[in-house]
C-alpha cells in the first residue's frame, strides 16, 4: 500500500481514525505533508475522552474503510506517541522522535 494522495488525505479531515483492529483512535483534525516529497505523512488526531489531546498518527498505508480512516498500527501505540504540539510543521527532530516511537 502506498501513502494516500494529498486530495484523499485532506478529505479525511473530520473523519474518525481507527486502528488495525478497528478500535477508535479519534478524529482527524489536520494533515501534515512531508517537506521533501509533499506527500501526506502524518495526521493530527484529536484523542481522549473529551478530545482534549492531539497526537500524530502515520499515514503510510492508511486506507478508507467506509467513512473511517484505518491505519496499520494499534490504538495504544498512537496514543502513547510523543506529545508534540501541532503547530503547522514538524521539525526534523520531532519527526525523528515520532518515527522512533
């Protein structure tokens, strides 16, 4: 599976993201592009009981399943990702930290 197109990924804003077992992760609120390839790399997902926390989820291999967006990782792995503020752009250090996780 390939990374989704920019148009496809942008259409995922407002949709629910689920993990590989179809467990709810949260709502997709933004899409981050790779600085070098301009391909959709990460989704900012609003998680938590009241949607108060945001986390980054990788979009490689993400697919549409009905109205939901499914990724190939487990919910716990996404929710335990490093806490990085979604401020419009990931630094190389922040992106490296997410990849290591």
